[in-house]
C-alpha cells in the first residue's frame, strides 16, 4: 500500500524548501515493522508511473536501535508507570526496537558536467539514470537522499499506540563535488556499521561531517592529530617523572589523591553518557596512570598472601612531613567550603533533576562536584608551592604538554560531542594552568637547591667538567 504524503507542485530545482507533514503509521510498522519512503521526480500533470522520464529513489523511514533508558525523579517516582512496565520486561531495554526517522533530506545535482564514457566514476554512475526515446538518449536528473543528515537525536521511538508521526522533508541543490564526497562518506559509515559499529557510534562520525563545514572539518583533523600527540607526550613524561621519583618533598599527596578520584569519576561519567571515543579513551588511560601515581605517592607496596592482597605503606622523612603539614593545612580550610557545596548540589539535583538510576545520580553528583569545585582541590599544591617558595619539584614537561592540550580542548569543546559540564571544565583548567605559570615566574629555579633525586644542577655541571 502506497499513500501520498507530500506533493510539491510548484517545485523549483534551484530553490530549497523545508516542509513538515504528519505520516500515518501502519499497524505492521507499530509492531516493529519497517516503513519506506518512495520519492518521485516527474513532470507536472503526469502520474509518476506514467512518466517515461521520471526519477525515483527509496529510503527507509525507520531504523532499529536499543532505546535510551527513561529518566525518572528518584524521590517522587515520576513516570513510574513506564518504570513498572520496564521492570515487568527486564530484557526490553536490551532489545532493538523500531525508531522513526523524523527528517528526510533530498538533493538534486544541478551542475553540468562532462565525463568520458569509458571512465565514468563509479560513485556517480551508481546514481545516474538514462532513458532512450527513439534514437535519443536522455540523461535524467540525479536524485540523492542525504543519509548523513539522519541523526540519532532526531529519532523517535515508535510505540504501539502511535498512529501519526511528524516528518520534516527538506530539499536543496547539490554540486557534483559535494555529491561525490557525500557518497563516499555514506559508504564509509555503512562500512563501519557492517563491521559492528552501533547506530550511536556511526552517528558520532556523521556529526563530524554534517555539523561542521569543510574548512572547519579540516581544522578538526589537524587539531585532533596534535591533541593525540600531546596526550601521548604528556602521558609519557608524566610516567617518566613518577617512575624516577623517590621523594614526595613539595608534592601535595592530597592533590594526587583527589586527581586520581576525579579522573576515575570523570571516566565513569563519560562512559555513562556514551560520549565520543576521542574523549573517552584518553580519560580511561589517564585514570589508570593516576591510580599508579597514588601507589607511588603513598609509597604503597602490595604483597599477596595466597589470594588476599596485603598493603604496606612506607615512612616519610622530615622534609616530606613538613610538606604534609602544609598539605593538611590547605585541605582543612578547603573542607569548610567544599563539602557543604558538594552535599548541597547533590541534594538539589536529587530533588529537581531526573536520572536513569541511582548509579547515574551518584556518578553525576560526584562529577558535578569535580567539575564545579574540582579546581579547589588543585589549590593545596599551589599552597605548598607558596609555602616552599619553589616549583622545581613539579613535572613541568608533562604540565607543558597538558597546557597545550588544555587550549586544544577549548577548540574541541565546540566540535566533539561531550556533556556540558565537561565542556565548561575545559575552560576552567585554563585558569589553573595560568596560575601555575605565574608561580613558575614568581619562584625562579634555584640551581643550588637539591632536587627530588638528591642532586643539584651545579653538582651535575661539576661532574661533567671533571
């Protein structure tokens, strides 16, 4: 059965338009079936199946995807009816259901072109149609459906009670160069799905091409390459610094513990939000490194007694104990401000914000505390630097690469899909690094001071000269 949904009688191939219509959903489609759109381009006043020069194309209006878990108020139990239904069918959220594609984007290639008949590109040839009337061969217009514009955010779950759904039909002309590029991109996305990428993963790739212009896209690839390079160099130098470190003089243990906690929480939050892998993978690697740094900072050794681990902690010398005093003093003042703010924010979100589960609320509460007030936990290290009037004990190579990445993150904050709180945290880190740079200028390195390895710069010079 074919129903007419939209008829554009005054169609102008050069003029773009966008129209929204309501489409009746058949019973088979409501029962996890598939619905297709047949698009015809034909002469006015002639039925498409009677027009010898008509061009048509078919596109599915539905797709299958695992539905997003419903968010509810954990205290008031709003949307409790749907929650009860979900509890009755525990595997319902794990099964793909039919979703409605609410957008249909059409293009007609309007640019004149000439190709040698024996070397016609395969991508264009796939969409070319011709008809022979007598001795004359007519090349028909190239009709194209932009599948890259079908985004996950536009999908709507089809329920059994749904009878009508909106469909936004948009049209614009397209050049030959963009048409060929779009065909290759659609083929690449299709290949990713054949290799096992989910609709959500493929949507991340679509967003890179659809949500940005080509010049901005080129800048994105250029910046992404540098971001990955600086990530690698920062991790490499951070590991090298902590691997050689034998003393915690001048280093805030509380800051190391907090950085580990916040990095793990941010990774779990990004995982829960299903953010881009370009953000998620470095966050996961960073979390593993921070856990290892905690082991080094606490001078922890792990010994196994059968299957049970036994933790042993090393002793601090007098200089390290002095650093711990400064560290504890800074944390004492911060706790008066930090803890009430975090507890108050968690309580407010529990009352006013909907979440998928208690775990989601817990992770969001932790991460909101990390993003909103996490920079306060960086203050103990600044306080220790101020008390010791030195920054020589800090891993400045790793800090430098992280500083570059922080400013690159400012650019990525407008390009890559990420939670708003993570986007704001990128700009907050700029301020922290500027303060560290100011302290480096304020407290120049004393070359006669003994560093964390028990050596001074002047001693190294004497050794080399001798």
